[in-house]
C-alpha cells in the first residue's frame, strides 16, 4: 500500500466514516447488525484503506439541494427515518426503559419485606437486597455499555422507522379505500 491508502487515519477520519454509516442506516442501505459491525470496524481501522473499504458498496452522499429525488422548488424536509440526533430525551427514554422495571420490582419486594416485618413485629432479614443487588449491578454494566455504544440513538432510529412504516401503511390503506368503488346496495 502506498500513497493515501497506507497512511494512518485520525479519529476525525473515523468519525466521518461513522457518520456516513449512520446516514446509510437511516436510508435503509444497512441493517442494524451490519451498521454495528461496520462502525466497530471503523473505530478499529488504522489506515485510510481500511476506512475506505467500509464505504465501497455505498453511494456517495448527495446534498439535498442537488438530489434528483426532490423537485427543485419543493421545501426541504428533514429525512424521515434518518439518523436521529442524540438528544437528552432519547437518553432519558432509554434509561427509563432500562431502569423502570428494576425500580418497580425492587419497590414491590421492599414493600413485601416491610409488610412482613410489620406483621411479625420485628425487623426481618433484608432479603430484597438479593434481588436489588445483582440485578442493579447488571443494569449498571448495561447502562455504561449502552451509553458508550450509542444504544439510545439506535433505539430512537428504530422507533422512528417503525413510526414511519405505520404511517405509510395507514396512508396506503386510505388510498386503497379512496380508490375502491363503493358497492351498490343489493336489490331485493
């Protein structure tokens, strides 16, 4: 390898490739598994050749103003199902999905422990710790790994994709109903 291909890539170069892969995911060119695999390879890449290999089967990004898919006079719309920016509400929602079941179950087992302690009129062994401790440790690891790996963003993208599919399905149904001829009333 000589020239640019053999040169070592910088973190900024890896970020550019990761952003392009996010766009390809949003466009539906990559599935989540393939996207995840390529992003991991992008961050592990050492040279430009390794980075370029991740994008060879993807078309170049065309700015929306130059896209042939949108009429020149049409207002620009944000891409539906495109990469969702990582916002606080995405992170908050993901964290609540991860931690809310834990909080509910721990609250229930502590309440059971409290009621049984009251009924026995003595402070019983705090057995809810055996539920809360290990499960909490696993959730801490999952939270750290999920935040580091971009799990809130992936879930937001997938949620948006499902929402768009449902909307498109409703639109198709409406169009079909509008084009169906009405049945004449049966004559007796």
